[in-house]
C-alpha cells in the first residue's frame, strides 16, 4: 500500500495488480444523488490479500461492483476514476472485453450462497460454464475441471455432487461451490463480498480457512469485503476502512487493528463486545451514519467524532500518512501536522487535542 | 487455449479445517432434475393424469388420422335420409341428412382442432417468449416499445379481427386460422414472460452469471428463461384450450374452416338445423368432443400449475 502519485492515464508498475484511483460512483435516484463511493483510491499487489471493512451502506460493495463493472448505468454513474487492472484501465474497456475479464481474470464470491446458484442447472454445469467459456475447452474438459474443483474445495464425492442441483446442498456446501466457481479459471484477483455473512459461525471459520488456503495455493490476489473486523484480522494482510463512501484508514492489518489512528476505526474496535466486562453496557459509536443526501461538508465522521475540532467541520481531511508513522494512511486532521491544516487564520491558537487522543488510542490496544 | 491450471488436485491438499464438510453425510440419493421433480408432483394430480390420458387419445387420433377413421371424411357412405339415421353398429354416431358418417366427422374434427390448438399455441408461445424475454431483460426503450405494441394488440377487439381476417385471408384454410390465432394471442404470453424476467433479472444467480462473464443473450435464454418457464407452460396450455374453443366458435359462425371440411364447429353448425328433427347425435357427439378436449386440457393445466410451482417441494 505504498503511495505512488501517478498522473491520470499512467498505468501503475507491473507488480501492482489492481489500482483504483479516485473512484466516484454516484447513484441518481428520485430524491437526488447518492455519492455511494466518493473518491476511493487503493491498490493491491499481485498475490496480496486486502480487506475492505465498513458498516452497511458505506460503499464497500458498490466499490467491488464498480471494479467488476456490474452496476446498472443508469441509475449508477461512475463520475470519475481509473481502475487499473493488469495494465489496463477497466473503466475504458469495451463491454465484450470486460466480459473476458469477468470470471476469468477477476472472479467473485457472493454473499448469498442460497440464491447465487441457478436452481435449474447442476452444480457441475455451473462451474464448467465459466471454464468452457473462458478457456475454450470442450464440455467434457470443463466438466472434469468442475469435478476437480469440487474435490479441491473439500466436497466429498465430487463426481456425484457435480450432477446434483443446488437445492440438494446446504448453505456451507453451496458456498464451497461458489468458491470452486470463482477459482476454476485461475483468476488473478478474487473479490469476496461478505463470503461468510450468510453462514453460521462454525461454517464461517471453515470457509475462511478454505478461501485462505486456496488463495495461497493459487497465488491469486484477494479483495475481501466485510463488515466483520474479526474476519479481516484472520484472513488478510492489508486492510482499508471505509466510512460514508470514503476510505478513512489503510495499512497492514496489524497496524489498523492493533494501532488504529482514525477515531472511527478506534470506535469500531472498541464496540466489539468481548472488550467489555460482563454486565456493562456495550460501547457504541454515538449517532448514525450521515444522510447520503446531506453529507457533512467537512470530515464525514465529524458529527459523531469525540475528538472533532475546528477544521473538521469545514474541511475534508485527505488520506495521508501521518508524520509519526509512514506505514499507515489516515484521513483525519488529528494526524496532520498543525502547519498543514487549513483555516489556520480563523483558528488562532492550535488546539492541544491530538496528544490526548493518542493516549486514548493506546488504551484500547489488544493484548 | 487451455493453459495448465495452477490449482490442481495434484497440489498440496487443503488443510483439515478447510477440508471435507463434516456435516455432509454420504447418502446415495438419486439426483432428480427439476423436470423429474415436476413429473413426480404431476403424477399425484389424478384429474390431470386423466386429462392427459384423454388428450393423449385425441392427439393419437389426430396423428393417426385416416388409419382410425372408418370412412374417408370426404365420402358419403350412408344414403341421404332427411334428418339422417341414428347411431348404429355401422355408423356409431349416426349419419347426417346427406349420409355422412358423424363418427368420421368427429375424428376428423379432432385432427383439425388439435392441429389448430397445438400450432397456434406454438406460434403464440415462441413469439410471446421472445418478445417478453427481450422486453423484460433489456428494459428501457425496447421494453417500452414492445409493451405499447402489446397494449395495442390487447385493445383491438379480438373476435372482430379474427372474423375479418378469416374472411380476408382465405376462408376455410387450417393454416390461415393457425397463423391468425397464433399471431393474435401471443401478447398474453409476452406479458407473463416479461413479468417473470423483471423479477428474475435481479436474482442473485443472474448477477453471479454476469460476474462469470456470461453474455446477455445467454443469460436471457439459458439462465433466466428456464426459471420463468413454469407459468408460461401453464398459460400456453390454457391458451391451446381457448384456441380450440375459438376455432369451433368461428367455424360455427361460418367464418372458420370451410363447410366441406368437417371440423367440430362446422358439425355443430349443421346440427343447429338438424335438432329440429330431434336428431340429437349430430350435435351431441361433436359437442362432447369439444367439451372433453377442453376439459382435459384444463385439467392438465391445473396439474402443471402445481407441478411447476417452484415453491412446491416434493
């Protein structure tokens, strides 16, 4: 996640598999415009795993669907942005070429295994469809690959299972099938959108293990989208936290989870129930996510932020590495040196808040 | 061309936790396709099975035609008697006043009715499915144009067009009637297919198919259509029944099949005068044939409705 400032239209270096630059996806609906994704930038190196975390409606799924170009346009509109994948800007590919990318170079694992498989086809047919289409092999070869993939994802009796229909399988099994489908063509990037949310806890762990194991074996990069910090902590190397359509903090998982810098990340971690002794009220982040039609003009977290001070209300903080720790990036005025903050003329003496904030951050550090 | 896949079963096995799903018990259950399941449900519907039997006989008669008919439908085997002769061993359903065999007329009528019902249904079904599918999947302007066309077709008084068209495009031709019925009755199917498509194109498995890179045409006809087919098949069955009645009705009015061909409608039309003499067999047998056929098709439709309901479990 090192920062390169490259001009628009310039491809990133070859070790970077996916680079999203200043992506803005807006939805035009009856009541106005919803900036679902509003200036998101991040990159994933080849074979790297990254987690995109945030609560419902923060724009993480829209980000993934924009990368796959699966959004209906209109109502969606990709206002600005570049999505560099393997040396090409996906946003400029014609639809026919994009179809070659989908399911071949980039594949997806969806949230709802119960409804993501077509009820009228056998499991084997559905897995081999992608293989036959992208690898231009015979039906027979596609079927063999499907059976092999079913074996790889740990489904017993794959020859027989391949001939079965989705309704004959449990949720966990179907998610394994979805994973088999996603990996059948040896993709360069797998996007997993809440892959374990619909599953019960014991199956969740199995599925995460499986995704991790197959990711390492195949060398594909992984973009894991989830609202579950525990899932991120267990599965990926890099993490990015989204809030109200923006990435507000990125870094290695260790940094983001153990040494959060943004007050929102900190609040998220503090609200994990296990941090609170029995009998006490759970910690919550006060307030609610901003109304998408009336985003705050400054920092979007400002109305809920316990540390908000003068520049926060008016000016949007940029996502930048704080001077103290270059490995992480955070979008918060607390971590911008005083001299670089806007509106200094208006705010006569600089506020002394930051030091206090840092103390609080450390108090929530885990083990 | 195919490159060697990176992930192969020859590689290191997945760890124990990621391995076999513990909950999966190996049961040697036979795998049933949706159609097999549907047939299983259909079989429990006794009336539908009976309907299928009766309709099967009608179709058999229609296909075998001359083989099962005792006389050539154009022949006059009996002698002209005013009011015809009643049922006898020689003429099971009696004869009409010119001496034609009513049994042969009914069998020949089955041929005409089944042909008209089946082929008009096929034309209406194909047109309706294609128009509805394109409309529902494409949406936007395409959808708008096609659905306004459907509205226009619905707004035209159906019977009037059929009467005029039947007169205009060749009175009495079976092919003309098939075309007219088929090309006028597809809007119903189109609306039905469109409605299913509108909801199905938002389905998760359609998005999953798009994420795999499947083309729109393939998604429309391979992924969505089979899921939308249940109600369409039911509607097509009922459409077939109603087109058979329509043929009888139009022929009865003298706008359908020409007089020399003995369709059920024509037979009833003749019978109208005959009833004065109390010769019930002229009207009874063709009338029963229509009623039986339509009833059996409707029962089949009923059975299919239950059998193809995706929510119904075994």
